[in-house]
C-alpha cells in the first residue's frame, strides 16, 4: 500500500493545492502516495452543522468542539489505525527534519487541521494525537502547515526525488545549514563565483564548503551550532531540492 495522507479539515478545497504540482504532484499521479480529505463538518450533529463554540472562561474567537473532532478522528483511526494522527497547531512540537524522516518512513499520516482559536484540549488528551507546529508564528489555520509537512515527507518517499539526493546528505541531517550555491554566469552585476569552486580541486572545495556551512550556521542559526556542535560535516552539493 502506498504512503497515505488523510487530512481532516473544514477546507478540503485547499488540497492538494501546491501538492498537486511538481515533485509531489507527479508522485501523487503515479500513486507513490495518496491524499484523502475528510470534511470535519460532516461529523457535526446539530441542524446548523456547527463545529465550534465560545471559549470556556471567555475571550476572543471560537474553539473547535472536542465531540465533533473526536468523531472525525475516530473514523480516520478506524480506517488507518497504523498511521499516526497529528494536529497542526502553533502549540505543538516543532517540526524538524528528524520528525519528517520518521513520518516519511512510516505508513503515512492523518492530520487534523485546526481553525479559529484552537481545539478543545480534552480531545488532545483523550486520543493518541501528536500536536505539531511548523514555526513560531500564527497561521490562519492548520491547512498551510499540513501542506508544508506533507511536502517535506513526500519528497523523501522512495522514487520521488532523483538519485542525486539520498537523504542523509541534506541540510539539517548534519546539524548545519547547507553551504551556498552558485551557477553561471561566472560574473553577474560585478560579482564573481568564488575561485575555489572553479579550481577542480575536490578536497579544497569540500573544505571551503564546510567552512562556509559552519560560518553561515553560526551567524544565522546559532541555536543549531549549540545543539549539534561544530565538528559535523556539511552536506555535499548534489542534494536536490527542486525538480
Ligand atoms: N496553525 C496555526 N499556526 C500554526 C503553526 N505555526 N504551525 C502549525 N499549525 C498552525
């Protein structure tokens, strides 16, 4: 069975969206992965099909109801009991390449997309759900976050990327940012490509790239240097990020 994604959302029309083009779209058409959306509103029981209510304790906005969400989650758990259920929320565990890799190596994912002020916390306690955040900023809903997560997973599935990129060589796998890239023309707006990259001396090139990866990581992401130390090797240049 192919890697399968089930997305629980109030806006199924947002999918596949960007996942329908380029690498992910081709892989979807080829059956390397599958995508199903579930309309959360279908699990409402009142005549207004309401999925949210006012926050207990007062305050702005609305909160997604635990009972409605639980019915949707239970159906997806019944259909794909082996797939982990994630909830996209800025209160979640930060998504990183290690989690992406773990999810891509499994059978697929079921993803609950939050809207409004969030979900009733009791749902997250009562069901095996992993809350996941894609960064310290607030989106208008979990759908864009789910698309980012799925894109990161799908590109790692066997047969999606060319042979050029074998996962272990990519950014973050080494604990560092990747070194910078250059291509023709040699001179552009008075700026030239670093001479070492034209030398053909692979050892010197590798050393230069390692130094640049370290320097850029130190200046842009000191948190990564702290976490992983300076000794790691940078990824080689052939890690492919686009088609
Ligand atoms: N929903 C709203 N903001 C989010 C974020 N930063 N990550 C995941 N889901 C979200």
